C-alpha cells in the first residue's frame, strides 16, 4: 500500500486535521489565523506554511470554502436574507460574502438562490 501525502484527502498532519475539523464545526465564529494557530498552539507562520503544504490551499481559502458550502443550503432551504445568511455562516460583511461566493462559485448568492432546480 503506497501513501500519497501531497494532496490525499485522508492523510493530513494531526494539527491540520484538527484545524479542519474545528473549522467545519465552528465556521460561524470569528476564526482568524491568530485564533486558529493559538487554538492549535502553533506559530502562525508555521501553521500557514503547514496548512498550504498539506492541503494545497491557504487556511483562509479553506475557511471561505466551508462557509460558502454551508451558506448554499441556507440560500436554498430558508427565507433568510442574503445578509442574514452571510452573518449566520461567519461573515460580518455582506459585500465580502458576495465577493467570496462569486469567486468560488462563479455566480452571486442571489443568482444561486434563484436558479431553477
């Protein structure tokens, strides 16, 4: 059995797995790099380098991806306004949420909500 450590979905450093799990469970909170590296008891620069090396993306990108994925079901399954959706998944600025959503999906949150099924 060979181990592919570069971008395998299952094989992550303990700290990176812990950061990813914590993020998926607490995405709605203010998860700054300072906070997450402190939570892991790691130097911030070391954490950033390790996260990028292990996952191929920055922690900020990962956090945005988690938040956008969570927001998609809120957009489709609730009557919350786009601002309320943004706030409930951890963004404190609707413009930044709209920008992040469009960068990751190619469309705005409103267009996503109004897409035919």
